[in-house]
C-alpha cells in the first residue's frame, strides 16, 4: 500500500493570487507604528511572528501586482505603509532568490 504524500501547507500570494507551497513564498507582517501612524509592512524571516501575515512570491512582478491592486491593504484589512518594502526585501538576508 502506497503512503500518502505528506501535507505541505499552502498559501495564496497577495500579488498574483496563486496558491503555492509555503516554502516558496515570503511572509510579511504588519508592524504597528509607535507614533500611531499607518502600520508598516515588514519581512518576517522566521515565518512565525505574531499577528496577521501576508504571503508573496519572491518576485518583483508579484510585489508590483500587490502594490498596484491593493493586495496588502486587503490582506491586512486596512491601510499599511509599503513605501520601503521593495528596498527592505532587496536588502534582506532572506535566503530565497529575489527575482528583480
């Protein structure tokens, strides 16, 4: 008797809206602004930070789609600051390829 394939958690990319295995996506979280302004989106390299997360393919095209279509605001259920997100992703030590 064949063993069933192990369960692999899947998530939806906020850019292209395609479902992919979790290990193929980058997790982003909302950081509250200490000054009470709009929360900022930041990378979650541990993929385990507390709070609501959004998942994104490590691809500039998906980031562009998420920014243009409001994917982050939809995922985080409100306005978020994404101005420095592309730079933060490029400068990160995250070990997946950033296809820019």
